[in-house]
C-alpha cells in the first residue's frame, strides 16, 4: 500500500479494524488534528498546562463525530431576506463527565455544544480489585428524552465506564454515547458485554493493560497529568 493511500485512510474516521464485537458500535476518530494532539498528550514531556489545553481541544474536535448521526427535525425560519427551511436537533444533549479526569474534556465539548446541560458521576477505582466505586451522582431529570454523552479520557478495564452507564440507565437514559481518548481491548470487551447498546468513540485503541490496569502504551494517569498531581 502506497504512502498516499495510507494518508488518505488516516484523514477520515473509520470503524475499528482490530476489534469488531457483535452488537457494538466502536468508532476510532482518526482525524489528523486529533492524532497530532494525541501524540503530544502521550509524550511524558508534556506538562499539565499543555496537557489540559490539548485534552480540552481534542475533546471538542471529537464531539463532531459523536454528534454526526444525531437526529434532526425540519423547521421553518425567517432570514432577514426570506422565509426558508432549516433543521434542529430533536433531543436535548446532556454531558456527563466521570470525575475527575472527565472534567478535562468537558469545557472543550461545551465550547461546541454550549446549549447542553451537564451532570456528574464520581467514581474511584480500588487499587487491588480495580472495582469502580461510586461516591457522587448529580444528573438532570430529563435523561429519558436526551442524547447523553458520557465523558472519560481513559477506557482501561471498562469497570468505571460500565458502572457509569449503569447509573445513567437507572436514571432513565436511553441514548448513551461514550467519548474517550484512549481505549484498551479489555475495556471495549467489557462494555460490549455489559452495555452492547452503548456507542463508543475513541481516538485510539492501544495494545493492552499492564499489571496495574494502566493502558499500554497509553499516556499515564490522565487525572494526575491534567491537574499536576
């Protein structure tokens, strides 16, 4: 395959070629700007100020793909010149970052979707079992008629994302997408098994998890790098 063909393939979003579970929708968003930012986010030399800026910017870019298939309805509108037709979204949008690292993606997405409402789910991971433990939930009351975008930079074991999706469904959510920066095959398998109706968008699917359930090659602890802790 020639260089030109490879470059053309990398300029568009594509279905994940190496992970294709049944009844699951996984999209790798391979836009050049996103991949450029991801490379700098991976770099251990990138400080927390630059990391924060790049993560927010990348999330804003990714949400264009996340919302690509959101349903529209036709409306009438009057311009300064004439009457015409247009289209608007049919569902409210709710953004739900998983605390704390998901906060790093929130502002970038809100920049694109300023009309969205925001909920929060707080989870921490037990060090030995990697079990997700919920400690905080605050959600809007119209999840049942909303397009819900769950936000978490890293999909490692999938335990946190699966637990967050369970919380959202328990509060009535019916249309849920997950946007993450980097995913592992194990995390994708977990979500496919527990929530096959969940639509997943990621900038990369990495090789594996290490013994500490960190994604390899990954980019380290997104929360620590985001907040400089």
